[in-house]
C-alpha cells in the first residue's frame, strides 16, 4: 500500500543515501559538499515524518545554511589543492579496514532484518504538539536548561578557538615556501 | 486532510540510519582528503541523530531524543568550525590537504 507518507519516506531515503554516497565518493570536494547538502535535506524530510518539526527547521538552518557554506568557503580558500590526485601509499590497509567495516555493517543489518522479521514495529500515533517549538522549547528551558547554557559556552569557546587556530602567524606562508623550495615535499618536517 | 504518521515502521528509519553511518565510516576510512574526512564525520553524526529522533518517536512521553539530537547538532557545528580551522592552519604550513602529509610529529 503506497500512501503519501510512504512515498515521501522513499524520496527522503533516496536523497539521503545518494547524497551520502556522493559525499564520500566525489573526487572534487565541492561536489562532495553538494552531496552533503542533499543528504541533509533528506534527513530533514525524515524529521518531518517523525514529527520533529523544530529539528527539521534547525537541520536546514544549521547544516544547510551554516556548516555546508563553511565547507564551501574553506574549499574555495584552499583552491585547486583541495582536490589533489590521491596516491597509492598505504592503500591495502585502508581498503582492508573499510572492507572489514562494511562486512560488520552488512552483518548487523542482516541481524536487524532477521530480528524484525514479519512483525515490524508500528509507531504509536504522536501526541498533539509533539516536536513543535513550544513543547520542545519548554523542555529545553526547564529540565535541560543547564546543558543548554553549557552548549552556549561551548559555542563561544569554539568560535574563539577557530579564530585563534585559523589566524596563524604572519610569517607562516613564507617559511613553508622556503622549506618547500629547499628540500621538497617530505623534507618539510625536518629541522 | 488525513495524515497517517504511523505508516512507516521504526525499522525502516533505523536501516536508513545504519546504511548512512556505514557510508560515512567507509568514506572516513578510505578517503585521504581532510575536507572529505570532515564531511564523512558530518554524515555519521546525521545518521546517529536520525536514530535518536526515530526512537523518540517510539517513546513519546518526553522529547529526550530530540533534545539530544539538538545538542548533537550544536556540537557538530562547533566541531566543523574547529576542524576547518585546523585544516586551514595545516594547509598554511604544508600547502596540501592530504591526511598522509600530516606527519609533522613523526620522528
């Protein structure tokens, strides 16, 4: 039976998984960022299906509006070096690790499928107002007010830290260029 | 309008989240571009958020799952800012974003 909700879920699944694959597989990081954007929009659609309206809005605002844009800014600051050709050093170990993880993931999924079997868990009908900004906001500002304040402090520290780390020293670029000219790629770490 | 918000079972959401997490983790293990590694981390965090919200939909007496996902979004935003700042600082020193070249501490 194909209801509107099931069709919407299928669409969101398609967006999410294709976007995820595109994110990790794209050679050009700009395309990867676009894949991340698509995956994030798919997840936001799923939040709507799970009656989490506030989170769906936050997902679009914070991820699509801030995080992906930040990625794009950094990719453009770095320029052509952002999509360098990969080399084959240590490839065996990486492929072995990824293959082992994929095997474990497939096994876990198979276990989930078998446990669920014929009787899938049907969701209960949501109570009125679930996931709206009023109800979630009331919980955040009463029961979870301390973590909320700590999250604000964390964001402040992150802003200051990001500025301090990204600023660098005035001579940095000159020194690294001299080193590069003198001793090549792998010699930069010496001295 | 007749909305049926119980049409999609829990397992479907969990399966999508599991597959998405696996995609992110495999990307993290396989790629060596620092920017793509950070994006893979974001993909994994999103998958975890999806499971939290889906389980919250099963236990509707409060919004713990959604609020947890909210805090994860906050931490992910902070992590992206710091991570990209580190990538920029690294790029300034080594003129590359390959994770293999992050060997300044190797003897």
